[in-house]
DNA sequence: CCGCCGATCGGAAACGTTTACGGCAATCGG
DNA sequence: CCGATTGCCGTAAACGTTTCCGATCGGCGG
């Protein structure tokens, strides 16, 4: 069932059918209705590849995510929600979605760029990838519109979307301060990653604003995974002036810190309060439940497609670097920082 | 840069270029090499929509997942790993991947089928969706090749891929039995879901094989989420002949049961051993770490694409219902069932 | 020397759309 | 009543490939 057949049965030309189905003005309401009805009766579905071929646009955008971490069998538990958010935001904007795969170890740089050309993709959304991915470097350097969530790339038509990491960290520290804590330590993520650096900056800013002293041993660097949080917790709990609260830049590390406290015979939140970042699924499952700075996944998703549409529609390559989109976070207070429980 | 331009620069016809790049035999090695070199120099990438149009196949398969659960903001934490597995398995088989979106509340049944026609998709992989999804019902009833992981659909060209739920449950019970437990209870998933029913069947089979009595109050139905496991645990711990071990058909429920034990002043695993199912991320993060029946996500992924390829290649609609593919599970013994810790 | 065959290539017709262009009525302003 | 405008529609040319059908050419057996 193609457009020719449908045209034959409707008694009109293929041009008219095309116009009717695409809501063009130059067709009478009567024939439009007739064609519409017949199309749905016959189960006609337009052939997208053919449309793409002649229109030179596919209404499709590409999606690529990490690849780095899963080599270690480690998934970013934050990713799934982001994925869903992006998916629904894109389909709300009537885009189709194609998953791109980062190539194996071959020197297939430019794989993503090739995929974009092959499929006529109009843009790419990138989710939390390591900053040294060469495929992505090539992509960002090209003129392909890119929107990256929690990525470190810049380029001629690349825009970054990110949570307000600094403000989130600041709110966490503020919260701990209001609970009466004055000795607040932090465990950071790998500081070469922008989100990790920004969260540390927020922590430092809050401390200075609140007049809290931050001895150097109060800041330890982790890798976002559980074990590093546990090690950091152990270290922090053995310094002379033991902190009474810890802000961890990631939930897994926060849970690790709680484990360290338990091992040291300390009770959370009585002896040590802990606040994490991200609100991964496990945060609500552990006991005590983890207080955390929740990222607005849906907000990140819609901001990414909005930004991407902006890039796609703007024909001119913006000379001014596109402003990053910052999405506010939300502090979730749960058992790990709520003395009353 | 299209094939015509490339042909012009190579001094041959478009037909020859096409043959050279597609590894057809009727072209000499010399010209093939020259064309190849020129193509990569000029950054030529074939236009997939055009190829799809004329070849009538897209080398693309569709992917659809739940949609039901995320309405409640609840994600299946097991999904992300499955997604990655399917993605890599598909790209290893040189397929492209398109994400399908389940429509909103409109009566858009047939949306998936339409998408398949529109994009010339060669098959669809379905991940853990509710059994009452009408879009999927339509899809499964069609002749579109479908491979479903943990789904309840059957159809003319639909094959089901699933973990060996019964054997996994049996292994869990066997493990608890070997630890000395004789009063082993279970909390199941919603029993209208095949995986939940199969896990219960495995539990029952193991109990009967081991000569364990199963009083009716030892079997309680949950919904795979945390709260239901906590409630079930509370109930199980208050029956007259209190069980010493619980097999939960899902990790979140298992964690809930552990919480219930803690609330009752019982220590896990000393007073109560708990084994879960799935090995979600949180299983390794909670304390005590959760013993669980791990599903082989990678195995499920490759089995799904293998099965799908089988369906695609077989031109004849198999009159015999396709045999489901069963993937073995692996018992992970961690703190929640290891008395030594 | 002649017909045949295999290897290698080119010409051109598809594939299913969209859209520029032109045509034909009916309508309208004067 | 006439020219111009407007509304509606059909014809046909693209879009970038693949592939069928020949064509050419050198070699080979008879």
C-alpha cells in the first residue's frame, strides 16, 4: 500500500494525497477528509525513507550514551531515567530516535559523524559520557547540532545541559548547617569531570558563606562508586576533628560513607549526617534512607531537546558560544540527615 | 557527496561504485581498491534512506520498553543493563536501532505496527512490558518478527526470551536448605506475570523435592516494589511458625523484607536469611548485601537478537509456535544469607 | 578463424515520496 | 463583459541508491 495505490483508489493524484496527508493548504476540505478516511481504512503508512530522501530531513535525532563505564560492568544508575525523559520529550516534539553505538576498540573515530550523515540525522543528544571519547570529540567539532547532558564537550553547534550542581551542593550544605552541623566534610567525584568540580565549588562557596572552616583533610576525592565512598568515609572519620556531617557528590559514595560510619560504630544520622547527590533508585531503598540532591531528569530531558531544536532551527552557526542550560535541583530530606527518625 | 559525485571522480559509473562498496563480486580488485580509497578520502557515506528505499530493507530493528511503570515514576532498575546488552548485541549483528515510543492515552493502538511499516523495520525487540499493552498486542498478532524479553506475548512470529526463572528460584531455595533452613517462606510478584508465576513454581518444586512443608501463609503476593516486600515480611514474621528464611521473587521486595526484619528486631542473616531475584544495582549497595539470583543480561540480549534473526530469515511463518529461549541464572551469595559474615 | 564464455563495466529503470510548475475553472473588481 | 485573481488539482522531475540487462573485450577450444 503506497501513495500511488491510495491515490488511485481516491480518484486523485499522488500530489493531492501528499498534500492532504501533510496538511498543506492547497486542497479542499472535502477531498482531504475523503483521503484521510481511506488512508486509515486501508492502513496506509507513509514510507519514511522515501520522505527523508526527497525532503532531505529525517525528523530523527541520534542518541548516544556512556559506553565507557559499562565496560567495567558498572552502569550509571542515573541513566535510565534520563533516557526515558529524553525519549518522551523527543517524541512529544515529533522526532524519531535512533540509538548510536560507540564502536569497539578499532580506530573508528568519526563513527558517530558517519552515522549522522548516513541516516540524515538532524542532531544528537549525548548522555553522560567520559570526556575523552574521541568519537564524540569529532562529533562536537563538526557542525552537527549536539546537546549533551552532563558532558564536557564544546563545539561550534554544541550546547551543554546540566543540573545546577553548585546550587545543589550549596543547598545540601545549608541544610546540614541548619541542622546544627558545623564540621561538614565532603567527598567529591573525579575532579576533571565538570559536575564533580561544580559540586565541590558549591560546597566551598556554602562553607565560606556560612563561615565554616574547611580544613584540607575535609575534602577527599572519590570516583562516584561505592568503595571510594566507603574509603573516604573511613578516612574522614579518623581525622582529629571528626566531621559531624558529610556531603557526598554522588549517592553511591554517600551510601559507602554510611557503611563506613556503621563499621566505626557510629549511628546515622545521630552521630553522622550524610547527604548525597543524584537520587538514584537505591537512595530510597537503603536504611537509613538517603537524603540527597535530586536531579530533575525530566527537566534535563526537555531542556536538551529544546536546546537541540534551537540549534537545528538556527541556520547560522552561532559565533557566540551557546549558553549552557542549567536545571535546578531539589533537596530530598530523608533519614540519613533527619535526626527525628 | 553522493555516489554520483564519487563515481565521477573515480572515472567509473555509479553501478560500479555501488558494487565496489557492497563487496559484490563483479568488480576488479584494482578498481575496488581505488574506489574504496577515494571514498574514505572524500568522507563519503552512503545514504541509508535511499538504500532502504530501493533494497526494501532497512537493517534496522525497533526497540520498545515498559512505559507502564514509568508513569508512576517507578523504573525497573533491571532495564538499563538489558538495554545495553541488546544494543551491543544488535550492533554486533550490524543492525541499526530505533527507539519506539508508546503513545499517550489516545487510542493509538497499532502505533508500533505503524512505526514498523513507516520505517521498514525488520523486527522488534520488546523489553519487560505489562501484559495488557494493546499496542504490543497488535504488534504480536501481526507478522512482524518480535522477540520479547520477559514478556507475556505470543503471536505468529513472536518468540519469548526469558531467564530460567523456575530453576533460579529452585537454586535459591536449595541454597537456603543447605544452610540448614527448613522453614522457608516466599514473597512473589504479581502472579499474572509469567516470571512471577514461574519463580513461585520453582520455589514450590524445590520445597516438595526437599520435603519441606509449605503452609499457605508462607506464600504472599507482592508487586515487585519495596513497600510490598516490607509488608509481606511483616506478615511472614508474625505467623505462628515463623520462617527462618525468605525467598523474594524480586530484589526490591527482598530489601523490604530485610527492613521488616530489622523493624522486628531480628538480625539478618542470623535470625532470618533472605535471598532475592534479579541482582539490581542496589543489591550490592545495601547492608547486609543481598544474596540474589542474578539474571544474565548479556545472555538475554544476545539470545533475543539471535532469536529475532531466526524469525527474520525464516520466510515461512512457522506454524509451530517458536520455542521460548531460556537463559540460565546464577546464584550470588552475599551477606543476607551468609551466616559467617 | 569463429563462436562462446567469463570477467568487468555502463545505461537506465526502479523504489515511494515531495514539490515546482502549470492548467483549468470559478470568482471578482471595474 | 473582460482581465486578473484565487482555489484546487495533475504532471513530472527530482532525491540517492541498487540491480537488471546488455555491451565490450580478451581468451579459449574447436
